[in-house]
């Protein structure tokens, strides 16, 4: 019997297989080839231009874009800075 958690249905392996929700080896190989090609293209793209946010572009580039944290940055130590470059208190 599927279990509903947070509005999502979760099936056991046996239930998923019976319903045809499990990839066949051919489907898995096809999808893996698509992901492999994506990784090759991404690796060949090189670094993002100076002054831009690295990422996949569009809404996937910057999780902070359009929020009150837009423009914030973090250094190697994990310290956050606001868009004016002022350090932000990391204490919770």
C-alpha cells in the first residue's frame, strides 16, 4: 500500500515495479547518456564571464536573486557579506 507523506505518494520497490514506475536498463542507459553529454558540455563551457553569476543561467543561476538577500556573497571561510560588502552576523 503506498504511503502518503507531505502530499507525495511513496511506493515500495515491489509496488513501483508492478506499476511500471521503474526504469528498464535501456531507459536508464539512455538517460545516463543524456546526463553524460550534459556534463561534457558543461565542462567544456569554461568559467563564467567576469561580473556574472556562474551557473546554468536564468532562474537557476542565483538562488538569492529576487530575495532580500540578493547581492550577498560568501567568502572561503563561510562568512556572509551583504550587497554593500558589510559582514553579516552568522550566529543563529
